[in-house]
């Protein structure tokens, strides 16, 4: 299969921030050479590990974010390694890096230093971008969700309980989505202009525009959001929409219109479970009335809560959906493996893992599209797996030269 | 790329690196509109289609609108009853169409301005065969078509992928939906929170032993919209490479699952589930296990009486030693409970209590500044107000450009586009289009209809 990034060579300076963008390039057919420090990318050391045994070649987080990449280990603090990296960049299409601003200038590897390669797209994904008063502040994934506003809207209805940031590197994902958007636009332009360019993306900038209603709510109405358990923050407190099911799970009973047909089915279902209560009153046959009550009162909502409490989660989800009601069941990520729908859509990709002697089904890329073709193709590399191959084939180095560098600890 | 643009056509968008790319935008709600909007920042011409006689929901209701205790359904000429967007519990306070001379029209609610700025707007009755013929013509003039209707809608207009491809072999078609357009759930409906729940994203957020905290907004309408925007430009790049269009079946739930890969692999390899008693871990970090790594209560409360918080983390021994100095407890460095990261993780309840006592009576931005000066990860839990009114970094980066839109009361700050390209810079357009503002351009100039033809369409309710 040929992906949208087929034929491109990407040099990625290993970092946990940018590795999803590099993965999508790799999954899209690009050859991604990840430059790792002697001790390996920080992404190899975070865990979880196979059998929980710390091993840089068996970090599952690294496996996921680095499918199909090549690993080249260089100590870029040292001049000979800098020269090698510079040579690689002179032939590369894309450079993806996340070092603190100023770092690469000191190593003579900033954009100006490598811009002789006119076609190079040099993309920096950093915490705050290349300038500004907070440029040099220290951040990690969770701290971005705090500063960017995600936490401020997320948590529990009890105002004394802490705001919450979601797990799973979401601020880095957001940053990667935009740096790759910029890279792809630059590739589009390069097809005509033949020229690359420099791209500066700040994770903080991205997170700050990613809180949906919170900013317009403030700028237009001067309102601050209340955090609400498992649901949208709102300028005004609302009754819960995340409701427990009979089997101890939670339905997200997203609010929506109940037109005549949906309502009829809903009432029949409530009757069946004996929870209809006041909704038998003919006034609820009037759509305007019931919707108004639903939005602002408790009668419809309470009946829905009783209905959900009277059903097991799966049953509730499918029945609601069969009536055109968009409720969702809070699943665990791993539970999706058992759902036929995703199998029917050919969502899982088998990746061979000699480390454990079997294949693992990986999630496909974000979209189903053969032409774009973004999907995991090969396992992540072992530390330094491709150092020699790249130095020999790409840079034309001899075994002797490589041995000297290895002996002095510049490469691994 | 688009062929047959009349020479004298006045393309009403600012030129940019995507000039000449034209997108037919049938999106509504939130997840769909983002994808084409991200192209407007580079000069793509995005034609947002709204139903003749009606309008996009977000024009009038959706996000920021005042909350009322006595909502009234309203009637619009030629449309059925419509309600405010229930997801946000908001209410239309006035009809979209001026009922009497001088009455204020509200054709551009603030959030519409965010989602659709830089686009063109036309009206079209796609229920009518004549209207559908116009859709076919527009498909012939565009490079991409984006929609986030339910799976059955476009086929009900006769627009299967095969038909679309036949009408314009170069066109990229993206459908954004909750569960995709194939598989047994293709008819299932979804909002952002539905996809968050189903994918596993909601469960990965919260305190252990408590109900899921989920996401306090439609993360998958925002990030989901951005991933759609990424797929759209990828599809356009592919079309430029091959001269051939493609179909992108974007399931938002699957997109979210592709951001949870680590958990999937942990389950496959180690049998560890995310549905387990100690997960999610609140704001702590399990992989890697480091401490401290949490939110801490500070002095003061926000306008709603919610406490103010700061996030602090030490990922290195040096950071922890600095923190001990900063909070005036240098002895903690050698305290066996906290001397190593492993010990700190094992004793993080105690450690969090100690740090919390230090932050409790201090101002949040002072804490952040002091920690950061000492090289410690620290971030205020910033609200929208904090970001728009105070955050000096966002101000420096000009992330809240002012857009003037008389229909929503003039100049307001909006959320900008965060990618800075050196040679082909992105830009933010002015306001979102008013209702059917570009009918003349699209029907007259682009499709070459005469004034009489356009008047006829209008009379017949087609546009």
C-alpha cells in the first residue's frame, strides 16, 4: 500500500512531544529516521513495559508511537554526531524536532544552519514556541492541560474537588495534529514552489484554542464555567448526564431533541421497565413542552435516569441507538477489541513482535482511507537498530569509520 | 486546481498557499466545521452550504448564548420548529429572522464565528431535485466535499461515493461521523461525548474510585475536528500527487481509539485493563511513575466559587531538590520517605499533603513563577478568562486575534490558528459569513447563472 507520505525522508529528533506526528508520517509511508541519544529516547523509558520489566526495547508506549521508524543513535552533543546529523538533513524532506528553543542553534543545527537544503521542511513542536515570556518554562503533558484550559473545564461537580486532566498524552496529541497539519500544507506548497520552510508550533497555543465553549463563553458573556462530573462544563449548573446503569457502568445521556417517533419509542421502553411516572401525562405529548421541561426541569431527566438504571449498559446503548438516540456507553479502550463493528471495518492491524514471539493487533490510523494509507506497517525499532545501516547506506561511511565513532561513544 | 474559474470571478477570499482549492462544506455542529476551517487559514475557498429558508444551528444557538429558565420554541418562516442546542442547555432568545423593522438579526452567534470564519456561505434546498442538480454542479467545481451528516443522508441525495467520483474524479470526499460509514453501527448517532465514552477516552480521565470525569467539553469535537482537518489536507495532498480524488471515511470514535494505543497494547501484552481500581490516577502519573505530579489548591477562588489550583511536577531529582528548597523544607531531600523517586511515588499522599500545605496560602501565578524560576514544572490551571485576559505568552503569540462582526456586537477576541510557517504564513480572516452572503458569487460567477435564473431559484425556494 502506498501512503500519502510515501517517498519522503523524515529526520525526527527523539522526544515524547513529537513522536505521534512522526508515527503518522511513518504510518503514511514516509521513511522516518529517529535520532536517539546514546541512552535512548525518553519515550523508551516511560513504560508500561512488557511484563513490567524495564527495557528500552520493550516499552509499549514507545512501540505504539514509533511504528515503522528507524532508530539511529547519535550523541548530538558532540561535533562528529552534529556533522552526521547535518549530512542527513541535507538530504531530508522533513526535520521534526522538539528541543528547547536555542538548543539547536548552539549545535549549529538550527534552521539557518541547514537551510542550504532549500526543500527542507523544518518543524519545531515545542512547549511554548520559539519566542515569548514563557518560552523557557518547563512543561510536561499534564501541565499543558492545566495551562491550556482543559483541566479548568474538566473534573467533578463538587467545587472543592480538583480539576482533572485526561490521561494519555492528549496535549502532545493536539500539538502533533497541528504540526503535521502545517507540514502537510508545506508539502502541498513544495510540490509547486520546490521550497521548504520553517514551522513553529507551540503546544500551549494549540491547547489554548481547544476548550470549545469556554473562551467564547468568557469573551461574550463574561461567564466562568462550572466543572460538572463526566459532562460539559457550563456557565450554569445542570443535572447530571453521566448516569449509572444496572450493571455498574455509565451512560453518557447526551441531550438531544426527542421528536414524536423517538419519544414514542422512549415511552414504550420506559413503560416496559416501569419507570415512566409522570411522563404519562398527555402534556408531554407536546414536543415543545417536553423539550422545554427536559432542558430546564427534572421530570424528563429523572425518568431517563431511572430508565438507564433499569438497563444493563450494552443493552441500553444499543436500544437507545436503535431509536436514533445518541447516548454512549463509557467503555474501556481495551473493550473495543471485542466489538464486531470495528472488526467489520478492518480497524486492527497485525504487527509482528519477535520480542514476544507473536503479533499484536494495533489500532489503524485515525481515518479509513486507502489512498491516504495511514496505518501501522512495522514494529517500532530497537535502540540503534538502524545506526549502521543509515551511516553506511545514506552517508557512505566505511566500517572502519563507524567503528571509530562507536569506540569513542559518538554513536551506538 | 479548480478548473473553469471565470476570468473575472472575484474570489472573495484572501490569497494564500491553498488558493485555488475549493471546498464544498456541508458540515454542521462542531466536529465537521473545523476541518474545512483549518484550510481557510491558507486561502482555500470554503463554501458552507445551509438549507434554504433555514440556517446552521450554530448561527443562533450553540455555545455561548444566555441561559434562560423559560425557553420558548420559536417558529421561522418556511421551517419547522427549532430548539436551542440542547447539549449546551441554551436557548434562542430571538428569532433568527427579523420579525419587525429594526429588530436585531442574529445570524452569527459567537461560536459560528469561531467555526466558520473565513468561509463563504450559500443557501440551497437539497431536498428539491433542482437543488440536488446544483449540488452536482458544485461538486464539479470543487476539490473537496466535507459533511458530517448521518451516513444515510448523502446517498439519499443520490450521492454515493461512486456517483461523486463520477461527477468529479479529482474530488476528495470526507465524511466525518461517530462510527464511520460501514459496519453494523454505521447508522448509530454520536455527539462528541458519545464518541469520548465509546472510545475509552472518558474512562481515562478521573480520580480512582470515582465516576469518570471524562472531558468537560467535546474534546472529540475539537480534537476530533482537527484530526478531520488533518485528514482533509492529507487527502488534498494525495489528490495533488495523483490527480485522483479519494474517499475518507472518518469515524471520530476510531480516531480517538488511535490516540489510546498504549492502553490497547498494555492490554494485549500485559493483560492490564484501563477498567481497574487504580485507573485513571487523577492528575498523577503512572507511566512513568513520578512524584510529585499533581494539582494543588492555592489561595482564592474563581467567579463560580471553585478553588484555584496549580499543577506541579518533578520529573528529576534536581527538580525535587529545588522544590524542597523552595517550600522551605530542605530536609525532605534526605527523608527516607522522599529521598528517591521510588520512595516519593510510594508515599505520594504524604508528599502531596506537604506541598498542598505550602501552596494553600499562596497565589497561583506566584507559585508558578517561583517554581519555574527554580526549573520545576508548574502550571496554573487557567480558565478561559485567565488565558484571554492575562496569559502573557498567548498575548505574545497573538493567539486571540480580534475579529469584527457587527452582528454579534463588534470586536471580540477569537481563537486563532496555531501554526506559524515562515514562508507561507497562515492568516485569520475576518468574521464568519452572514446567511447566504455569497449566493451571488457562487451561483452567478462560479456557476455562471444569470440574474433571472438566480431570481427564479429564489422564487422556487431552491436558494
